[in-house]
C-alpha cells in the first residue's frame, strides 16, 4: 500500500524544564482505496509540571489526542471528496463526529525514556462504514428538514385557522347585529309592496288622487323614488296637472338620464302645455334611446297631425308605428286620418276599413270615412257612414252637420234641414251651419227663416249669407 507521510512539529525549545512526546502513527483504510493511507508523525514538547513523571498513561493520552486530531482531519477531507458523499448537505461537525467514533486505535509500541515518550500506533478506518453512517445522517437531516417544513406549513395553517376564526367571529357579530332588525326590514319591504299595489289598483280604477297620495308618501320616505315619480307623474297627467306631471318626469330623468319612458311622458305633458317644439325633442330622445318605442311614434305622429298640421311627418311616424305593431287597428285609423289630410282618400279609406275590423263602435272612424266619401262625391256611402257614427254617438253636432251636407248634395233638402236643426240644437258652434241651413230654407221656399240664419251667421263672423241675401234680393 503506498504511504504518504505527514509531519507535524511543534516549536522545539530543547532545554531543561521541558518534556517531549514523539508519536508515529500509521493509518490504514479497510477498503481497497489507498488515497488516504499513510504514516503520521507527531512531536510535541510540554513544560515541566504539565505531565507528571512516571505517568505513562498521561503521555499516551496526550500523544493520541493530538494524533487523533490530525488523522480525523485527514479522514474528514477524504470523506468530503468521496463520490458517495459528494454533494450531500452534511455538516462538517457531523462528519467529524462520525470519523472520531469509527476510527479504531491500536498501540503497537510505547516507551518512556526520562522526559521523552515514544509512541508507535496504528489507526484503522472503514470509509464505507462511515459512508453508511453519513447516509443515515443524511436521511436524518432530510427528515429533520421535512419536519421543519411540515412545522412551517402547520404554523401557516394555524395562522390561517386563527384568521378564519377571527373572520367567523366577525361574521357572527355582523349577523347578530343584522339579526336584530330583520323582521322590521322585511315588514317595511312588504309594506312598500302593498302600498305600490294599492296605488296601481287606484290608478287602474281612475282614482288618480288616491294614487297620488300614496306615491307622494313613498317619495317623502325616499322609497322606490324613480318608480313612484314615474307613476305619480302619470297620475298627475290624468288629472290635467301637466306642470306637476312634467316636473316629476324631469326629476325621474335626473335619477335615470337614459329612461325613454320619462322622456316620452314629459313630451306628452309639453304637448298639453303647448310647448310643441320641446315635446318633439322629448319624443325624439325617447325614440333614440328605444327605437322600438311604438307609443313615442304614435304620440309624436298625433302631435304633427293635430297640432302642427305636418301631415307628411305624421304619416312617416304612423308608418313606423304600423311596422312595429301591424295588428294595431288604431294605428291604421291614425294613418288613415293622415292620408285624408293629404287628400289621399282611397288610401285613407283602406286604412279605415282595416281599422273597422275591430273598432266597430268608434264613431269618429265612421265620421272620417264619411268625410273621405263626401270629398270623393260618394254621397250615399257618405250618408251611410255618417249614420253609423250617429248611431254610435247621437249627441255630436258635427255628425249631423256633415250628413246634412251629404243629404243636400243628393238633393234631399228635408233630410238635410232635419240634420242641421239637430246639429244646431246640440250646440254646434259653427257659423257655416247657419249659412247652409239658411240656403236650405231658401231652397225650401222659407225666405224669412233663410234671412234669419244668414244674419245669425253674420253675427258670428261669417258674411257669406249676407252675400246670398244681396244676390237673391232678400231683405
């Protein structure tokens, strides 16, 4: 086995008062590896009094202690570079403890000559055995590390549990706080819903003032404010309180600027108040927000038709209304009226006939149909249509007025006079009716009655009768 010699020499001060230890130690490996085997020589001197004369055990202990340190250090260095242990996370202190424990010492020769002690010894080491022990230490270290990590996770889990417990406690506190008033909150919700249902029922039964009272109480309590403003505004509208209704719809728009119903309803209020331009803007805004809003087309069309005489604009809105609601017979009635105003009588009559499929008891439908037929000189059909209107509502003077005119066109003077008498008896405030009745009286040979009617018409601002009197030389 090749040997490597390591000499360690302490500072030598030969002289009296010193004792010397000389040691020669051979280290043998118990495996085939020779990288560590060798001879270690150790020399050390001790001052007088450090070691007792004749105490060979103390010399031996001192020698072996110092030699052990050298050998163990060499063995540790070997183990650090051994392939079996390379890369292991083993502390040096653990390797040293294993090496010290497993190195076997054998004293071959020793002698004491005066103050000099000679020692020859052999040390045996088995690296494989040390490796096994170190492996075991590694496993222990791994287990310790796993335990540490587990403890860390456990600590974290414990902290999480503590946090969750605090949250649960806080939640319980909140529940306890809210638990004190749940019945009261539920009762209030039920009360509000009951009041809203009651208000809707009152509205449906046309008790608008009763509905307004409930909505006002809820608004004062700041409950369902938007809903109540919209509904109270509608109730105000139906009681002709258009200013109050418009104010409610404006406030509703402050709460919800994109509410098409509020714009539409405010537009209807403005129509009633004569603010037609503002009304058209509101209807347009409602349609922009909801292009399928059929009622906005309907009411804007009525505004164009009834108040602004813009019959083409009205027709466009009614066309859109019918495209959205093709089964809405009232829409055909409105479009027929627009067609009539535009002198498109045949189209008007088709729409009126469509409307009449369901609006069988609407006197104004038959009245408008009669007007179209009269303008088309279909007098008999016009008389029939006016008669249906009178049958549905016999108290409207204009129905008799126009039927009387149709009778007159047919030369039925007596029937015409009867209708004009009835129209004026019903309070028809139209001076033209006096002019026409006067003409009928004249045709019937009743000159005095004719003169009286023409003079009455002149009092009301219609002078055509006076022209007739001059032409006919009636004084």
